[in-house]
């Protein structure tokens, strides 16, 4: 078979050395040290906010062509490795989307990277606006643990809304309730009506990937009085309305203390 030779362009430096301990949705801060001779390749990088990082996960298994993503949910069926982002694959090239925090000489400080320390970097490419498919079709790989489901939705929400505001937190809570009832929120037959703040509408649109048309799934009415989302599929309808007085205590209270929830 033909061989391909690659020279790493940098190396990861962070405090994680165990692959299983990296948060599934990436780490707060990671440093990528770019090797001497490649500093010129960093020219004008700071004009972009996000990058794709291609790295070499040398500890991953290379003898598997299908896996069950047990870290997420042991009940998920087996997938061929080209249909899932498992590190196990014939060539363990990892693809990670990161946010650039800052560049200092040959060091890139990035947020959201999922590589352990001393991982080799093969390449870095900017994330373009035209890379975005707002509502792609994708299987429902729902994590078993609540915290993982929360973290996953938080990542979707912050990618969409770009600020961590109160309404973002409330929208995530609404999204988790809706997911419990309806399964995957980005599903072509799940409709969403939002009445409330623009932040709430924006985040819920991001979580559900509901578009205004083709298919028409989303509607929004701005209101200062109400914060409410209504999710429906066929005859089933779930209404989640914020009890205004509870909003500031959202971190400490249960769904039913925070919202009036009705299912019809
Ligand atoms: Zn906001």
C-alpha cells in the first residue's frame, strides 16, 4: 500500500494527559506551540475567530472500522467510523473546531480543543462562514448523563448566540425539557413557536435549528411580558412558560418551579 509522510507543524500543551478525562465538548484553554520554521504561517490568523485543527490522535485504535459511542450512551447502536467522530479510525486524524483566544509569538491559545498534552498538530485551517449548514441531518446521539446533555446544548447555544446571558440559560432549560418529550430537537417535523425576548428566540432557534421555511418550523413574537416556547409534532403539544419571578433563581430550582409546563 502507498504510504503518506507528514511532518507535524506543532504540539499541544495543556494539563490533560489522559484521553478519557477530556470533556467531550472540549477544554477551556489549550496552547498550541507551533514549531520553528512555521511562524510565518500564523500571519493574519487573528482576522478569524474560529479554526479547524487537524491533529494526530496517536493513542487511538486503528484496527476498528465500526464502534459504539459508549462514552456518550451505551444504548446507541454501532456506527461505521466514517459516520461518527470517534478517535478510532484507520488514520487517527482528529478534526476539532476551536475558538482562537490570542496569539503570542509561536503560541496559539484556543478554546474548545479536545486533545491531550503532547498531541501533534498536522494542520490548521480557518472556519469560514460558508462552512455553516444551519440544520444538517444528523443522528440523535443523546448522552445518558444530564450534565453531558447540558454541556452539549450549552455549546450549541453559545455557538449560536455568542454570549452567555440569562435568556440563554433559560432557553437551554426549555430545550432539555423539549428533548425529553420529543427527542432530537433538529427534526423536520418538530415545530417551535417562541414568544419572548430576542435572546430567547435566538438561542431556541439555534438549539432546534428550526428555520422560517423549507420546511417552516419556526415562528417568533417579540414580547417583554412573556417568555414561552411551544413545541409541537402532530397532535402533541408542549408549552413551557417562564414564571417570571423564578428566573433569577434558575440555577437552584427544578423545571416545574421555573416554568409552567403543559403537555396536550
Ligand atoms: Zn443574550
